[in-house]
């Protein structure tokens, strides 16, 4: 898929078919995630990957999204922040966000779907991820991505908003 097409058509997918996700597809997704930029090239991340039904079902309770997201997902990736690897102190969440967006775009490129489930700063979800996926205390669960074949495609949305663009100076006019 062409890069701009991937960026402009990606949507959050919360319902999945029963079709399995292959190991090869997961490797591609992780390669994309790990190719993200990071401050000082620190790459302060780890990825916990599962395709195990019992763990995916347990994640449904652990993150309590109030729907069948993880019960339908065929795989999930938890991005964990390892602060000891930060290239510059405090930049880890930004680094992990870059990896997260690369991951989402790679998933979409493969014809799969995912949605960013917030974990960091949500203590019950952090605890749930630690329990289900065995994440050690020194790692910070950052964001969780259920993955599968979308049950139905979502329409692309055009969100360009000229009112949010300030040309040259804040007070200047719009860029249509
Ligand atoms: C930092 C972040 C946290 C998010 N957390 C959740 C979440 O916990 N649960 C959820 O269903 N969607 C979550 N989302 C997905 C957003 O709801 C979604 O990206 C937004 O509504 C725009 O829709 P789109 O992704 O289809 O373009 C999150 C997205 C981001 C970037």
C-alpha cells in the first residue's frame, strides 16, 4: 500500500473475523514498530506478543473495554516502555508512540485491523496487563493493540482542518 494511502485510510478496528493472523504477519508488524524513530535512537521498548486464545480472553477482562474486542482478536501486542533504555530521560512515551503508529500502519497495510488501547496512566489496565502477560515491575505497559481481520472496513475520514493551521504566525489566516 502506498504510504499516503495507508495514512489516510487507517481507522481503529474494534470487531474482528475468526481468521487467524500468521506468525509472518506479526513479524512484519513488529519490524515496522521497531523501525520507528526514537530520541537518541534509544529504542526504549519491548513487545509482548500473544496469539493464545486464553490470554486474549483474559485481556478482555483486564482492560475492560466493555465489548468483545479481545474476545474476537486473533493476536495482541503490548508495547512496554523500558525507561532504562531511554536515549534522553522522559522521552520514552514519545518513542513508544512512534512505534505504536508504525505498528498501526503496518497492520493496516497487511489488510488487518487494530485499535490503540490506552494502558499507561490507567492503573487497573496496567495491573491487568502485568498479570495476564507477566510484565515485570521495571517495565511500564504502554499501549495494547488487538489485531485481526476487520469484520467490516471503516470509511476513511477527511480530517484536515484549516482552522488548526497558522501560516507563519499564529494570528495569520488559514491554509485551505
Ligand atoms: C493515545 C490513544 C489512546 C487511545 N485509547 C483508546 C482506548 O483505550 N480504547 C479505544 O477503544 N480506543 C482508543 N483509542 C483510539 C481512538 O478512539 C481513535 O483513534 C479515534 O477515535 C480516532 O478514530 P480512528 O483511529 O478510527 O481514526 C486511542 C487512541 C490513541 C491515539
